[in-house]
């Protein structure tokens, strides 16, 4: 297994550790504090790993089929897992509207389905710029969710609010662009 894929697998393991930490220890932390900073640090390591695995895959010429599948999978598990757990964590649940989580989940299923279908037909259907922008905004939002309960800083609450709504807008916008791109690709000869 090459270095980029090892980093991706490491990210998945860190994600599992993060989820256990959130569900077992952060949930019962009555006043926030240091345990949330540990969660934020693990999350940050996972997001840095996301940048590193892609960088090394391209720089070392080690782009693999496994990496093309596992890297976005690791991204989705990390971000969506935090959103879903956020719905149940009393310290942050007010910052995680369930209907927005449903929209984000629906977008991820839709885009993953389109990508799988088109790539099974031999058409490369990679991430777009607006899809990458959506991931960056989601990453900031999730980071704010994990950082906020540490000391309840007002500016972090505002960052979470702004990036929450930006996540919604970019999720819908990028989904529409993926649908248009898929339609255009399919109309050029592929059959549904």
C-alpha cells in the first residue's frame, strides 16, 4: 500500500477514534473544556491528512483506484459523522439543524450515485471546484462545532452559523451543477 493510501486509511482510523471520543466522553462533559479540544485536534489531524494524501498521490504519481474511492469516502464519513453526532450532542445540537443535515446527506448520496453510475460507464466524473469549496466550508463548520464547546467563544458560534448556511447553499448549488454535468455527459451518448 502506497503512502497516500496509508494516510487515507490512517484518516479513517482517526475518524473512528474521534467518533468514540465524541459519543462517549464529549457527550458527558458537562461544561465543555479540554476534551473538546482533543476532539478538535483529532479532527484537524484528519483534515490535514486529507490535504496530504491528495498532495502525495499527485506528487509521487501514486493515484490509485483505491485512493479515488477511499479518499472521498473518508471525507464524507468524517464530515457527515460529525453532523449526525452533532444532532445528538447536547453541547452543539442547537448549531446543527436536522433539516440541513438531511439536505447535506441527500446531496452526498445523489452526487456519489451520479459519480458511480458515470464512472461505471467509463466516464471520469471527478470533484468540481464548487464541490471542493463545499467541502472546505463544511470542514470549517465541523471544526467550529468541535471547538465551540471548549470555552463557548462567541466568535466561534458566529463562524459556525455563517458556515452552516454557506454549507447549505454550496451543497444545493454544487448538487445542481453535478446534475447538469451528468445530464450533459449522458446526452452525449451514454444511456441511463
